[in-house]
C-alpha cells in the first residue's frame, strides 16, 4: 500500500517533471526585454547580463531555483518598483514598503537622506545627514560592490543607491547591524527587520480641524484597499464646507490602485479633469506606433468640497501615492513635502508560461499632464499649519 506521504511526493515529482522551469527562466528574460518600460535606464539599452546570471539561468531546474533566479534577474534592473510575486524567508526586504531609511551615495559615502517615523530607525535616533559606514560589519562601499559582484554586474550610480537602500532594509528573517558616523562619532546599532513588526491601522486617520487649523486626513498605506474610498468619503462628509483639508499620503509606500485615487480626487473637481498621462512602450516596440492616453478624474454626485486642499507627500509616498500627488497638482491643489519614492511607471503582473510564477514590472510610463515624468516631480517643502 502506498502511504499518503508517498503519494504526495510522487505527485509533486510528476508535476516537477512536467513543468519546464528552465524554459521559464529564459522566458523571464524575454518578458522583461519586451515589456519593461524603462530600457533606457539599462547600460547600452540592453538587459543587463553576466556570466554569473547566465550560469544561474542555465542551472534552473525546479521552483526554488527559478524563484532564486527571478529574484536576481529582477534585482539586476535596480528598480524598486520591479519585484517577484513570491519570495523566500530570507529574501531581501521590499523597498520602500519595508525600509525605514532612505540612503543615497554622496561622493564616496552613503548618507541618510530620510528616516521613516515610528520605525526602528527613528526609535534608535538615526538622523538625516548621518553616514551609513558599515552593514553587518562590512564597509558600506564594499557591501554595495559585493551585492553587485554576486550578479556579475558593475556598480553604477543608480545601482549604488539601490543596493545601499536594500542592504539597509536587510533580509526579511533577521535583524540588521548598521554602523553610522556623524560629527566624528560612530555607533553600531542592531535593528529588527520591519517584517517582524505589525501595525494594525484603519485605512484613514482623521484629525479634525478647529478655527484656522486644517482638517488632516492621513492615508495609512491603504491606497490598494477599496474600503479606503468609504473611509475617505466619510471623513470628507464630516468636514466643514470651505474648510482647508490636508490629505497626508506620506505613508503610502505600497502604492495602490487608480480607483481609490480617483475617488479621493473626485471630491475636488466639478467637471472631468485630466490628471496623468500613460504610455505603453511595448506597443511601440511591437508595432512602431506610439500608444499614449490621458486618464481623467470625474466628479461624483453629492461629493464636492470647495475648500482649499493641500496634499502632503514624502519619501514613503510611492507609486499610486505619487500619482495622487501629480493628479492633485494637475487640478490646482497645493502639493508639498519634497521628494517622493520616485518609483517608475505603472506595474503589470506577468505570469511565466510553464510554472505560472508571477513577476511584477513597470510596463507603463507615467507623466504629469505637463509632460513631467512622475518620478521626476519634486514638491516644495511644507509650511507649518
């Protein structure tokens, strides 16, 4: 008699034999080359490759080796907006969603340019301007070089910044040991992975205004949650007519969907209004014909606010949050808060043909209505209200 465990193992083995994982590894490269919207960011305009990546691609033979290759292949793009649909326990943290430090290379050093509030980094007192001088005891420049050396790729300015942020965010299943230097003093801190920290928050938090103090509606990284629409509508319905409203999207690193964004903006238009421009480079590559279209926001019956609206952004405003920023700017709202996450384009899901494994790639380019690429928009600094 065959045991249940043996039967499961036999079925699993049979399925593995029928799935051509190696073909999927090769298909992944084609999918990226055909659909990725920012091939101009690749050195020479060619999908980055190396003997190390080629050897790993050739060796793919099962689900785990395919996922490992997919993670490395996606990493080779140096694009925080490109990720795999699956992961391992020890995969690198997703930036910016699970990052609490924004690091950039400045000269020969790696500098903290932003710290996310209410995170291990902020609790440890890490401040803007400090230098990240080591990661897990390895000098940062060396750690960055090793990060790319493992993929057989050279360090470019874009890759340096990308790797530094990923290294600072760390592996999902373990703490990070980060060394900082500032004003001649050095300290080494052990910070937990943000994957170990859970925050239960409502989709929207509201601080009601009084007299000349605006009402503040904070979006709690919920732009992909359809219940955010009802929560935002409820907050707006309770806001006094003509009152100034601050919409805080500074904590939206995970992006979201356009229906939530349009629902929010619809409160502030009386007629259809353009808010962003889409283009699909893949279609031009296939046909030689440019495909471009304008997305609009439309008013909703019984939902209009005539008061001033201010949209507050920050480094952890990502993807759809950035779309909201350029959308509100297009309809005449004040947008403030400095640089955002600068995530490029709109992400599509692509399934590999044999295994069904999903990768997520920026396939559309997005621009403001005046033609400014979304990732290049920088808001002015906010005033104190």
